[in-house]
């Protein structure tokens, strides 16, 4: 069974940093297109970042220059380093596998981790 | 990228059909046959129900169907059931390894 388990969320002040982790079992992070998608409270979904199987990384304009996606192949874990956080970054952050051919999130998804940016 | 436009809410009676629209631009929905739809129950992760405009993943009920015309994609749910009452999101690939989602539609089964 494939499982994705996020952690690392919490309350942080504006301008602060946080590192999210997503421990993956049942599939190899290195061989898949892995992403972060977020959802602000009561709002819609927003794609945040993608790491290719080849290692290239991509970001939404809203987080470019502030967030960094990375993977630890030895731990089969996906990370999202979030710097210079803003109140508008407050959201539940999901890690999820993207199917590259269909450009769709066929799953699985993690359960999400809540990031709250507030003073 | 601007979010795709969905109605905030739609409603229908059990057994009826409803359609949720998703309007984008010629840079996303109108260019790529890569619109996907997700069903999301409160507190849960999204679930893929339509991909590549009109394809259904294995295990998804054939009551769900997708279509597209120009810059507008649509999700139709036929034979409405109480369990269909939840939130639905469309998403389109927008080129250059970017994606844009709709704002979401809350479906109420009367």
C-alpha cells in the first residue's frame, strides 16, 4: 500500500521559516513526479511545487524564490523548505504524486499538514 | 496565472443531473486537453474523478463525465446521490510546468 505522511506544519511568524517533510512508502520518490499542493482555510487548491524524476524543480509564481522543494532518496522523503513566510501562505500543505502523462494528481495524497503564518 | 472560474455552488435533487462549469483561457483550458476534476470531502484529500478532459479513472462511477468546448470545461454528474454532496475542483495544465485550479464548487443535493 502506498502511503504519504506529511509533518512539520505549525505556527510561525511572518518572515519566518518552516520545513515540511513527506515520508513516502510503497513508491520510490526518485522515480516519480512529486509535488506540493496547498489549500488555504475554506479556499481552493493551489499547486505549489514539483520535482521531476530527473531532479529538476518548478514553482508557482507565488512561492518562487522563497520555497525550495527537495528529496532525500536515502530516506524516500520529500521536503519543502519555506522561507520568508507570509500570512497568505497559511494553508494545509499536501504532498502528492503527479502522473506526468495526464498532468493529473491520480494519487495518492498525504493527509496534509497545516501551516499557520501569524503574529 | 489566474484561477479558473467555477460557480461557487450548484444544487440538484436526487436522481437529477447537474453540470459544473470551469472557464479558463486560451493559455490553459483552451490549449491543452489536460483538464482534471477532483472531488474533495471535508477534511480529506482530493480524489481524481476526471482526467484529460473526459477520461474516468478506474473505480470512479460512470455517473461522472467530463467535456470541454473552447475555454470552458464541464463536469456532469448524473443520477445525483446524497453521497455526491461535497466540493468539486477543476484543474488545467497551463504549460511551462505550471497548473491552475478553479476556486471550487460546493454541490448540494436537495
